[in-house]
């Protein structure tokens, strides 16, 4: 008999979990918004996660995401420090995808709800705001007073998770990291107006490029088939001339962004001036939680392990969480010991996700003060991040006994 599963949140983590669990169980996703607009930004999906998503039926043609085949690191003035080829398919068995967030979100939603994939399509309820939970009973109360009951509640409600407060018994707020990120998407026709920067959009080969200074960095890469250039410009909060907030939707000033990077390569500044708009996002950091589970409830994604973006692993770790749920719950039914199964999911996922949280924090250190030499080797974490082979092999390697 299938489990009744409620997922709180229809972001990357929630939709990944819906796709993973629909094969054996009945899944309902509660999303407080009306899902009329996703954030216009880009998001990595490394081989560790793309491998899983491809097994779920990810349509690469529909996604139209460039695959990283080269990594270039430049100084703030534009001098090349590192230029290395990258072949994730050969090295790790799957592509490293540079996605427009909207495109990835749409593809995960398709996989969760289409009748063309195994299992029962997940049901997504929009404008459904969860306001309280009974983790032991498996009950969710909505803002309109409706009470829903499930065998399992999955909190995929992000960095401001309401369910996290219920699970921990206290509110846990991710703390400002001391850095903020300007984000913008620049159309190809605008990039081509700055010939010195046009190669950033090249798909021959698709390249992830980073410009680094002692305390700031600009990351650039193509997405949506090379029609857009994604820019993430990270700056210490003390060098900001405007306030940042922890919101993907907050607007930033292009003039202030350029001022914050005024000593960088002039052509790069010319490129930033072509951006139609930019967002300004306060980067927040969170230490590993003491637990992700309570009773019939479990946290995944940013709700469980919010991390800085410097490893490009936030989305990937959400996909890994979803696959672990799929593996542990594959043959579970309502009569099983659900709290113990959720604790097993945490056991499979906690150490790895926590370690990548730490790696992301280390990478945030950037170059050593007074130099342009990276204090943390940009590639030292790649084998660990990308080499993941799924929950079954991870459990075997770490002496964790999965339910047969």
C-alpha cells in the first residue's frame, strides 16, 4: 500500500522529491505561491545530481543547458591564472549542466506531474500556505483552516522553513555570511556589444569563468543554449553602497554593482553595464542542524542544509536528498516505522551534505589577502562533490544498512 506524502514547497527540492517519490507513493505538493513566476537566475547541476535526474527522465533537449567543458580563472584585471579542460561525462559519468533556473524548475515539474513517467503523477496545490504542523500525527494545517493528514511530511520550504522550527522546537535563522551577490542575466546581443567579453558565451567549449580579487569575485557562464550569460558578482557587505536582503527577488543597482568592482578589468565593467537589471542577494550561512527529522516529518534542501553558493551544490544536494528518500522508502507502507525510516534517510545524507556545507564556507575565503592566489584550490573538492554514486553505494561505503 502506498504512502501518502505531503511535500511543503514546490521549488527545486520539493519538485525533485515529488519526482522521486511518485513511482511508489501518492504525493501532494503544497506551494504557498501561485507559481506564476520563478526567479530569473541560473543554477548548476553537477554530475552527482544530473546522473540522478537523467535516471528520472530528465529531457536534456528540453532543458537546453550548456555542459561545462572548460574552467577558466582570471585575475581581476583579466589575466588568465588557470585554464583547464573539463570532461565530467568521462570523469564522473554524467554532465555538469548550466541551467536557467526557470528551465530546470519547469523540467522537474514536468517529471513530477506528467502521466508519461512511472507511478502516479504528483498533485501540486498552489496558494496553499502551511501554517502549523503536528509532526507526530503527520498533520498539516493550512492558512484557510484545512487540516491535511499524511504518512510523511517533507519540508522543502527553503531557508525560511516553517517546518524546521517545528522539528527543532525553536526558530533557527541562517546568519548573514558577510558577503552579498549581485545576479544578472545578459542577453547574447548585449554581450556581443563588448567584443572582449563575447567568448564568455561561447559554446565551443562551454566555459565557466571566474574573475578573482582578494575579496571579490565575478562568475560568468552561459545558460539557455548560450542565449544568456549568467553573472554572479560576490562582494563583502562592507563594500556595498546599498543594503542587501536575503531574498532572491530583491533588486540591486547596476551603478552600485559597477562601483563595487570598479578596479576590475574595464571590459568586464562594460559588460556589466549592458545588464538589463540586476538582483542583490544577501548570502546566508547555516551550521549543520542537530537533526532533520521529528516523528513523521523530515527536512530536505535548503530547509535542512542551507549553504553558500561557492560550490554550486545547493540544487545538487536537494536532488541527492530526493534520491535518498526514494531509495529508503521504495518498499515502505503505512504500517512501517516511518520515524525510523526518516532517521535512516538523515543518516544516509547528513554527513555528506554537512561536509559540502563546510566546503562551500571554505571556498568563500577566496584568495589570500593581498594576493590573487586562491586560498582554497578551486578544484580540490571536485572529486568529492561530483563523484557521488547515489544513496545505495554511499550507504554501502559507509557501513549503513538500508532496509531491504
